[in-house]
C-alpha cells in the first residue's frame, strides 16, 4: 500500500484522554478484575484512539502500561462468538509473548475471548490445539506466527486488529523479513494497525510506512507527554572491562548503525580492534589515518555500508551520517558541550535515536553535570549481565535459524539428513559441546555481524511485499525487496 511517510510530530487536535470513570463498561469491568486503581498515562492517551479504530504509532517503554492500552479496547472490538483469529499481536521475544498472553487472560476472564501465545524454540502441540480451538487473540514472535500461517493452522482472513509490540526490539532481533512475509497473509483491505515502540529511529519509521496507512503519532515519557527525538541514558560500568561492557550493550541493542565516540586516538584504535575481533563491521576514524584510509572510511560512511564508526570528536567533526540510530559514548566527553554535538548526531529528520554513555563511578558526577546543565533527562540503567546477553543472543539466533530452515527446499532438506546422526551424537555427548558452541558462534557471526548491505544497495528503496493471492500455495515464498537501511537477514 502506498502511504504518506509517518512523522514523529505529535498528533494535533488529539482525542480526549479517558479515565476510569469514563471507560466503557466492558473495559471498566476488566480493570476491576485486574485490581487497577487508575489508568497509566499511555492507557489514558491511547485507548480512545484504539476504540476509534485509528492507526497510531505510540512511543512508550516497557513497564509503561502499554499492554493494557492495546488489550483493553479488544473487549469492545472483538466478538467472542467467532472462533477465529481477530487480533494478531507481534512481539520480539517469547518472554514478552508469554507476558502479553498472561495479561490478556486476566483481562479477558469470563468474556469468552481466548488467547494463545506462539513462539519458537518449543513444540507445536499446545499451540496447534489452541489455534484449532479458535483463539480470537494470537500473540507471538513473527517467525513462529509465519510457521503457523505456512502450515495453515490458522488464517488472518477475519483479522480486525494488528499490533506491533516493541517494534524497535522486534527489528533489532532480526525479524524484518519474517514480518514482511506475514504481511502477505493479511487481509487485502484497510486494517486497523497499531505500533508501540520505545524509540522510532528511521528503520522503524520505514517499517511503519510499509504496514500502516496514515498513522498518527502519540509519545509518552514517564508521566509527561511530549515528543522525544533522542533517548538519553547512561550505564555505570566497572573500572576495568569497559570494552566488554560496550560489547554487551551492542549485543542487546543491536543497532542498525552507530558512532562510538572516544576521547583519545588510542581508545579509538583499541575499541575498533575489540569490535572487529568480536565480528562486528567496525572501522575507525582518527587524525592518525593517512588520507587514503580516511577517504575509504568516509566513503563507506557516506554510502551507509559501514555499521559501526569509532571516532574522536575532532575526527568526526563535519560528518553528516543520515539515519544514525545510536550514539555510544565509550566515556563521557571531557567538556560538557561535546555531549550535545555527539548526541545530536542521532534522532534527525523526524526520527528518534538513542544516546548511550558508559561511565564508571568516578565519572557519574560528570554525566550528572551534563544532564543538569542542558536539562536533559538522563536515565541511569543497569548493565545487562552475561546471562541476559546470552538469553537475547540465543533467542535471536533461534529465530534466524528457523527463518533459514523455512527457506530450504526439498533437496536441501534431503541433503541435510546426512548429518542427523552426527547432530544427535554431538547433542548427547557433553564432551563434544565445544563443537556445537563453535558452529553456533560462527553461524551467528555470519548471519548477523557480517557487513549488512552492499554499497550499491545502500540507496535502494523498499516496496511493500505483495499480498497473498488466494490461489497461491501457502508454502511458496516471495522474496521481499531489499531495504534502504542495513538488512537484518
């Protein structure tokens, strides 16, 4: 569908917020069942738009109450007498899918509406049973939803609502192609679509354009409503191992593109080597580079084919990098004004961005001075643990492998059976687990950390994926056009 480009400008003439006292009776009863004493700001703001069937992009964080914002209106919108999927909620992780399904079961108790969570890494049995039983609300990761559509275990012919929950995380997990394939199965008519995301960088805005028609934009930050172009946060890192802290954050954030700022040329060189050794497409820009190498790096920057640029403030001066989703500050700048120049390189042209600063305990006061001087709401966050990073990487790799498996034809499947005995033997032998670990690591690097786009493709525009034809076999795969942003395969 051809759409106007969405914008993060706050919607003018907005609908009036709703309160507990003005909720429709079905929603008020659900709120009472949940034991809520008041509506969260995102619920008060978004519910009128969803009841009015308006396409909206909502900027809201995890924990803001957004799940209730899109579940409660379903009580008015969905028909419990129809035993078929009427609402599809796409989520980035199996954990979030389970959380949404659990909250739905609580809010929908006694109404006749049934919910099923579908996600990869587990068997199909319970999911198939719930789908065949006619669950009206399906919440799941794009890959497993696509699997069920391909198997024809449910269809979207009578779909009323499509919800993207945490769209930025969903894209960072590598689900773009699966999302586009799911789009082929959507009904060929105007569909009420809602997208929730903590941030709206350029690649999320483009995805919204591909799935939504004339969306309106609502933004919330804590208890205050405003449009936020850049999200500012900082992490307190240990005195040693700052480089590993940076890698953890990159693994979790998985940005489409980023600049990593360092205060010295020595740090630029060191961080670049660390990132390259971890398999990232990274290069450095410092005053020590000869002119030829500098031009090569700048060429890749202009083409959009370099994913991570590591630079000093001086070396990056004058650079204009479009559609930059993240800025990482390996250390706080030596002068406060530099923070504005660094952070200002993301969140441009109507999109939003993310600025992340790493600081040790001694540097915390420096970050606080910057926040106070420029009135920037700077959120302190907890550094993800190794276990949390492993969980994110595991789910991301599982989704990528399942997507690759779906692409295999009969001959490739037959060929791979030769290795079934070896796979079983390795899985059963703890001493051989190092082999499996190595293969998984190599596969992950090749699928995710390789250069994400060829220079010649960097300026191509994406077109909407074709709808599923009624005569098309469900197992047939159409190739989605390549995107103008770095691809997540």
